[in-house]
């Protein structure tokens, strides 16, 4: 499982197009080096579970590269839903 605070941030990102902080953005963009560099102790310990959650529970269109993250956020801006 992942910390509730992170899950809440990821849920807001998926459902409302609200950008995450630097650590989760690095995870969503599939930037492992950046994610580890920005992780606090708790997130570093949970990084595997966080990545597992993103991969298995979130739509594939919203993560995997910086371009996918930008497109996901822009979708909400153009629809006026965030």
C-alpha cells in the first residue's frame, strides 16, 4: 500500500487533472533518478509500491513520460474541469 496522502494526490491528478508535486510528477513521468532524488525517507521506502499502484491502478494515458503527463493535464484545462 501507499501513504494515503500520496494516494489522494494521485486520485486528484487522475480525476480532476490537478498537478502533483515534484516527487509524484517524477514518478508519473517515469523518471526514476528524479523520483529517488526528490523522495523523502517514507517515499523512498515505498517507491516500489507507489510505482506498482501507478502502473496497475491508473489509466495508462496519464503516466509513463513527460509528454503523457502534460497531455493529461492539458486535457483537463481544455475541458475546464480542474
